[in-house]
C-alpha cells in the first residue's frame, strides 16, 4: 500500500483575523467591548495589563465578559453586535477542498464559541478549543469559561490533538494571524502567517500568505 503523500494529517486554524474577518480588523472581544462597555481604550489597557503579568488570561476574560453581563447583554444583543463578522473569503471552498484532500481540520482559538457558531454554523472542524459563553433561558449571560488553550496554551491544545488523532506535531500545520499564535506557530510542523500584520508571527512562520482570501493557503496543502 502506498503511504499518503499528504505532508500533514491535521490543519489547526486560529479564528479572529484568520477565518473570521471584521471590516475594521477587530476581533470579537473588541466588537463586544465596544458594544457593551464602550471604550476602545479599555481593550488596550487590559491587553497591556495582561502582557505585563498584572492580570491572568482568565481574569482578563472575567473583566470583559463580566462587564457585558453587568450591562445586561443578551444572546440576541451579542448576535446583533457581531453582525459585521464574516467568514474569510474562500473559507467554505477551502475547507471542502482540504477535507477532500484528506486533511482533518481543527480550531484552537482565543475567540468565543458564540461567534464561531454564528459565522460558521455548519463548520467542518473535528475539534474546537475556544472561550465559552453561557446564556440563561431569558437570554442573559449566565456564565463563561476562559479557554486554557490560548497563547502558550495553543501548544497544549495541539499536543492533545496529536494524541487524539494519533499523529505528531511534525504532521500538524497551523494557520493564524496574530501575536497569540506565535507559540503554536513555532511548535507545529508547518505554520502559515495568514492575513497577518504581526511581525513576530511572520518572522517565525514557515510561510506568509497575504489575506483576506483563505484560498491562498491551498497550494501548501496538496493531496
Ligand atoms: Mg487571530
């Protein structure tokens, strides 16, 4: 029997800025903070505090989502607020073609599940690691769970997927756009900085593919 020629078993995608695009380049956290808390400076300040080690990732999530909850945000408000988030051009076609070529697809992302499910309701991912929002029967936010799998955690998620799919890090490819993708881009067998403005990521990635059309990655994943 011939071994498959495919160089990778699994392609892991980031979401915001990679698969899901906003006309002004915002991520879902910025969109929802704008809508419910209402000041772009807040994002910058919390990001700075996180990077300085003053707050943990989970505390950062608590600050943001707790603020939306106190503002009375409902599921319908959230869906309305993220109406400008759209799939990357060519995303659906790319997923179909990659699956046809035998690749398994997964998401490891600092996004929020409600956004991913809204933008990709029939997504093809065999595994999804994201932050989680819960809504009560009346639609208000009743809880949330910060993902342990952002930044360095993205590498741990890949390791879990390697075990689950009985493959190796060398046979995992990663596609992402931002600073939080740097650790997994270093650890994966092959990485693409896609639609990226992050110098650090572009420097460590094996390939740089300009966005926004996701079909730009296809030549790297032949069958
Ligand atoms: Mg991103």
